[in-house]
C-alpha cells in the first residue's frame, strides 16, 4: 500500500511540470512561488472538501487527538514543501530530488540515538543502497555539487519530512480515525499556503485564471484524486503498520516512479494542454538507480531486515 501511495505522489511530478508550462504561457509574469503555492491551496483545499463530505456523519465524534495529529502532519508537510520549493529555485532539480531523500538516513540515525543502539546491518546496507540508487537516478555531478542556500534548504526540508513520518508513528495516535486527521491535515496545508499565493499574486483574478482551461482543471483533478487523496490516505492508513525506518526507505522509491512517469506521460499532457513537453528517455541511470532502490526495499521486507520496534 505504501509503494502504491508513493506511485501516486510520483505522478504529480510530470503533471506539475505540465501545469507550470501551461501557466507560464497564460500568466508570463507570475512568480514560481505563486504557481506552486496556489496549486497546493487548490489541491489540498479540494481534497479537504472531499474528506469533509466523507467525514460528515462522524465529524461530531472527532477527538482532540485526531485534530492534534492532523495539525502536526499539516504543519510539517507545509513547512517541508515550502522549504523544498524555495530551495529548488537555488539548485538543480536532480540535486533537490537526491537531497530530499536524506530522511532515509535521518530516521534510523534519530531512532538509534533515542534507543541508544546502532541500526541493524540490513538497515545500514539498505540505506546505503537507497542513497547510491537515488544519486544515480538523479544523475548527480559531484564535481559541481556544493552546499549552498538551495541545498541547505532542501536538506532542512528532508529533516521536516522525517519529522512528519515520525509524527505519524507516535503510539498515542494509534486509535485515531484516519479520515478525521487526514481532513485536518489537508485543511492546514491549504490554509498555510493561501497567504503565500495571495501575497505573490499580481492580482486576485490570477488565482482564477491560473486554472481557467479544461486541461488545467483536468490536471488538478488528477492531482487531487491520485496524488493527494490516494497518496496521503494510503500513507496515513498504512504507514503506522510498519516501522518508521522501513517507511522512509519505501518512500525513496518516489524518484523511480517519477522517472517512469516522465518517460510515458509528458507527450500526452502536451497534447491536452498544447504545450511543448517531450517524454524523457529511458537511460542507464533509471535502470541502475531503480534497481538499487528496489533491492534496498526487498532487503527490508526479508524477515531478518524488518525492524520490530520504533513504531
């Protein structure tokens, strides 16, 4: 289920790229901050509306614990996404994709400090394979790599995403209704991003014009259905059933699915939105990096590799 949720998130990468290209033609003066923040306002706001309808019969029984869990998840997700967006303006997309996966190392290190013991050999090997696989997949050029503002913000975003994963694992939230706290999470993300979209817009009408074509409306619908409702509901429902370390490694398959989606979808999206967005080409980096990431997750699924604690 977590692998399926990761695939749903990965679908957002080519779709968001297509949305950006289409909006650049419609609103050439709009900032990248405006486009990214507005997408999250609509994406998570609509998803919150859907969850409100689903939760309506049981809404009166929502507990303080469910509200608190949703607020924490929404706050961490918002902060991580904002840092990731700003960092992306100061570094390469491939570098951002690589550094974002740092949480696969942060989580076992943090849990090792808390439990005062080293992670198992299987966990260490799996983490190393994932880092190497994502590095190959992202085609990182170590000769030009440097730790500047963009890289530092992306690493900080990864720390926040690690905190989000660990927050979802807290035992005190074990009995919470997943629909209730997911509703709160979506609402918090939308509300946090709205001020950014409002401040960075040239005029209020841009917030309507940005999704004023059928193609962009369709793209937004796919983001809401698969990448938001599908991805995050699967995450919130199923992640607590595995360890935080295992979940972090599974989520590192996102760049692999994103690369596969970029091989197949851009040409179709271009036809719908009338933009120039060619398919990417399958290369050795996709095969090699994807194989290492897959191998790491297979190792974690073996009986000797599955962590039994750190829920």
